[in-house]
């Protein structure tokens, strides 16, 4: 899908703030894709659509999670996790995106998963470090992202787990599986 | 089992340093049991035997994990986790301890688990805060343990996850399940 067409579809779904974030993720994802050898066009499309379902009503998201047999334990954890798998579903249904790699990059952009593809890693990290992000530790991850995609990703996932624990919030197990998998594959 | 008999059995299995640690866990566990209403005698026995298998050869521990059908994923994670379930098995077999509550407190003293019993919490925490322990954050948990067992336990589990992440080590999923379960049950 052409960039302009994709952006037009997404703009209607988002607040202005979230649309600006999406543009940041798009630019960052294309840069990371170029740097690490992922498909830049797929990175562009996945980035544009990654938050497509962000502002859908929780009831609608819940219904889709149940109807599509997405992992039921999602419902027991932070609702922030829901828009990723629901987004992948809606982007296929409503925007006609059928590329599985792109859809999986959207689906796993919040939780990650074991055995992430290069494109999934690019979208996860771009979402974390795009220029509009400002929180403790993000600059360190930005620097790491220039040198080593996996190490930057590990730091981002660690920061996410740390952030949740500081607020005494639960940690979605898939996030820990992502972390463990990346650690196990890390070359010394 | 009488304290002196139990200590005699355990002393043979441990280094002097680890035996002193065990005495610290015993005293702390009895105090915590008294404070929070757990069975003090069971706390004493579980504490005395909690590290019974600590110095068994890794090969022997591995064989027991496989033969007894303990969770196979233990073998993929830090070997430090092995002595707890193996210890519960050996304490029953070699020392004749048959009380399931005591054996479970030994079994889960390193990983924790969802739905921990009061005795399991007491042993986990006593192992973490006994007077011989010196590491960053332990004093904070000691103080919390005077006020609220679950909050102290949450802090101990958080510190454990944090410690592993700082060293870029994997986190055993059961530890995260323990954490999530404690958070979900925490009263505001």
C-alpha cells in the first residue's frame, strides 16, 4: 500500500498526538530496517498501522480477543496489551493488509514473543525509541540501537519489566518469554 | 522431628557457611511464623531442611528432576533453582519428612509459585532476609517483613528479577507467576 493512502487510513483512527507518534515510528522503523537489513517497505507499512486499534472501545477489543481466540490471558493483564493483536486483526479486515510478516509485526509490537523476526524486532524497537518518546533510559536504548539490535531490544524489554514492577503492576508472561529468548540467543 | 536431630542430619550436607545461613533462616522463619500465624514447628523443620540438596552434584540433581517428572524447563534455567525441588524429594526419602506443607515450603523456596501457602511465604522470605544476608535492598525488605508479609515478599521477588536482569540472566517464568499472583491479591 502507498504511504499516503496508508497514512490517510490511519489518521482517522488516531488522535493527533498518536498520529505524530506513528510518523516517528515510521521514520525510525525505516532507518532501523535499512541498518539491519529488514524490508523497508514492510517496515513502513507495519509502523504506519501498528497503533491502528489503539483507540477502539475496550468492549470491542475484548470481543475480538474472545472471538478470534487470541490468548485469553490477555484479558487478565494490562489493557494496553490488547490493541496490538486486535490491531493486526482489524488492519487485515478493514485496511486489506494481508502480508503475514507485517501483521505479525503489528501483533507482537507490545508484548514481543519468542523467536521474533527481524521485522518484528524493528517495529518493537522503533515504537520504543521514536523521537517523540521521552522517558528515563530511552536515550541509552537509542544509542544501543545504532550498534546492536538485539542488545537494544533486551534493554527495552528490561526497562519495560522494571517500569511495571516499580508501579507494582503485573508483567505479561509473554514479555518475559521474549526477554529470556533474546538472552538465550545473545552472542557473548 | 526434634530440632537437634534435624540439625545433625542437615549439618552433614552443608558447608559451615551454609549451615550458619540455615540457622539464620530457622530463627527468622520461627519469628515470621509467630508474627503471621504460621505453624512454628513446621517453619522450623522446613527452614532447617530448605537447603538440604544445595551441594548435591548437578548430575544427581538433573537425574532426579527427570526421574521425578519435575518441570523439565528447570533444566533450561539457572542451576540455582534445582536444589529446591530436589531437596524436597531427598528430605522425604532420606530424612523421612512426610508433611506435604513442609515439603512444599522446601520445594518452592527459590522460585515461589502462584497461590503460596503462609508457610511457603515464611520460608521464602526467611531465606531472603535472615541476618547473614547482605546485599542491596535487604534491609528494606527486613523492615517491610515487620509490617506486611505479602508486601515484603513482593519486594523480595522484584529484587530477585531485577538482580537477574542486571546480570543479563534469564528469569524463571514461575518467579514471574509468583510475582503476578501476589500483585493480583494485594489489597490496596
